[in-house]
DNA sequence: GGTTGCATACCGACCGGTCGGTTTTCTGGC
DNA sequence: GCCAGAAAACCGACCGGTCGGTATGCAACC
């Protein structure tokens, strides 16, 4: 699994759909409560007791389904990354030209992040709490996304539709970085809808990428 | 004097220089140790005992100079924000046209953030831990920066040197957001110098802002 | 002789996780 | 259709340990 990375944005293996994992109602309640509380008070600021009370279950139930408090975090990360990779794969499968692909990926990512802003908040704030094994797994997934996205930019630059004034790596860092930053400024009840913001931000990035030399 | 500093938010007077606060050597050692540990293990992952050991002082010394662990965080934030506002004021005082101002502010902010990446890391990750009074103070300072920056964009748009395809508010969010995200990707020992990255990123943003209609 | 600048011993709250036990659900032999 | 027994689901009191913060002492200096 950890072999050579796909050199080009041909999509790698991002088109796979996640295995359908059945979760019991209790599991769901625990996960939902954990997500809400982690987002609100942070991982360390949330006690296991607080989670079980919010989920209206007992501690025994929680530790029956999960190994540890960290386990809850990992599950949250996993669901976020799985969804992002699935969305990415879906767009790539459409086989659009780079410019439309980048727009679709970015706008979709922003909309999806807005829709699951709690997960994004927890993710960006508490990622470092994972133990090293899980951290490696999460990082590998993120890297796949990063490399695939960068591949799109590179392809557009080779095709001449994107300016190569800024290296593809920097463009990727900047574009994905602003999405990761969303939890600090996006408000669901703000004046702009997520779709509007997604269009504005994607438009901004594409404006910077536009090849328009004489 | 348990409350906040004399609210320096009396106006958008970003050109003020920070008051020269004298700090004892012990204070400095404590602050430095706290910064390093917070950046490395997070606020909650760092015990007060750990800080005093790293600083080679005792708990009594720490609580002699600081009211609480949170106090240390606040001091770290303060030094970061003070520096940012001072830098911003300095650029504004030069009275450059919007395009050059934006470039100077952004590139300077990125370089400064790179240079104090630990502070930035702690800031972005642990801001939410502040109590509400201090949170309000920090937010007010950040807002001043935000509003001032947005003013620069708006001015450029009014002058016709910047495209108004993307609202100034969104541009500001995106531009400053990518700086806040730096701790997650910037490495001092990476292949690119901070100055190079600053130029690339500032160039990217300016490319998106360029007014270039036919 | 009081104020500053520390040192040391200690406290009570809380927290993640465990463990022995009980209830509910599933399974298959009759 | 029924029942026994195994497995899964769940309960909640409890524990060892850590952590932020405090109380008190004391030496040096104004």
C-alpha cells in the first residue's frame, strides 16, 4: 500500500468506495456526541463521562464499542477523509479537463467541508493527538489527496491552460490550506451560503491560475 | 489588575509600537519553555511541571510571575499579535499604492510567521482555550488586522488595480487564512526558504487580484 | 521590617480506563 | 415452537495517577 506514489494525476486509486460498515444506533450516538463535544470544547477538554452523558449511554457501552478515547478521534478522521477521497475520485472519474476538474474539486471540497464543519474543526485542531501508527495512516490518506490535486495542477500547466508562475506544489498547499482553515471562519448561519463561498474561492484560485500572458 | 491589558483597541491605530515591557530572565525562560512545549505537545499535553523543569525553575517561580497556565498562553498570543500589528503599521506608514502594500504586507507576514512558527502553531491550535475575556481581546486585535487588510483590498478594487470578481472580504479570508495554515506545512528545513515561499504565495494572490479585463 | 523573589510540600478535583457482573439477543437441537 | 446455553450488549462503581493550583517558609534587599 505504501509503495510508489502515482506520478501523475490519473486518479490513482481514489475511485474506490469505502466498505459499508454497519454501525449500531448506540455507536452512532456515541460518535455524534463525541464529534459535537470535541468540536465545542476540544479533545482534552472533553471527558469520556461527558460523552456518555451527551450520548445517553454508559461508560461500559462506550468501552464496549471503542478501545479508547483516541479511537473516537480516529473514527471521526476516517469518516472525513474517506468522504473527501470518495468525492475526489468521483470528480476525476468524470474525466473533465484540468480547469473544470480543479473547479469541481475545490468547490466540492469547500461545500463538503462546510457541511461537515465540526469534523473539519476537530480534524485540524486535534490531529496531532493521534498515536504514531494512526497518524501515519491519516497522513498517507491526506498525501494521496494532496498528490492527486497537485497532479491536476501540473497537468493544467503542461497543457498550457494554467500559468506556471507559481509552482504546482505551492498552489496545492495554498488551495488545500485555505480549506483546512475554514473552521476558523466559516459559519453556517453567515451571510453567504456555502455554495456561494465555494464559487468565490474556487473562482479566486482559478483567476490566479489563469494563463493569460500575451 | 486581573483584567485585560489597557484595551489598545481604541481605534485602528496600527502604527503604534508595542510598549517596552521589561521581563526578567526567569520570566523569559518560562515563556520560552512554555512556547516550545506548547508547540510540541499542545497546551493540554503540557503540564506545568514540565514547563518548570524545562525552564529550570520551580513551580513557585512560575506562579510568582504568572497567574495561571492560561496566562502563559495569553502572553504568547500577545507577543505574536503585537508583532504582526507593528509590522502591518510599518508597511502602511510607507504609503505605498495598494498593490505594493498588499505584496509587502503578505510577504512580510509570511516571513514573520515562518520565523516564529512555534508561536503561530500554538496560536492556531490552542486559541480556543482562552477564557472569554482574553478571547475577546485577542479577537479584537485580530479583527483590526483583518479589517485593515481588507481595506487595502477594497482600495485597490476602487482604484481599479484589483479585480473585484472576488469580494474583498473573501480575498482577505483566503489570504490571511493561508498564513494561519502555515504551521501545518511550513518546515524551516524544507527545500524552499521562507522568503521564496513568501514571494510565491504573495505572487499567487496578486495574480488572482490582477485586473486584466480586455 | 516589609516587600520581592523564589523554594518546597502538599491538596483536592478529575480523568481515562477497568472489571465483575447483569441483561438481551442470537443460535441450533429437539 | 421451545428452550438451553453461548455470545453480544451493556452497566456503573471504582482505581491509580496526574494535574493545576496553593500555602507557607525564608533569604535578600530596599
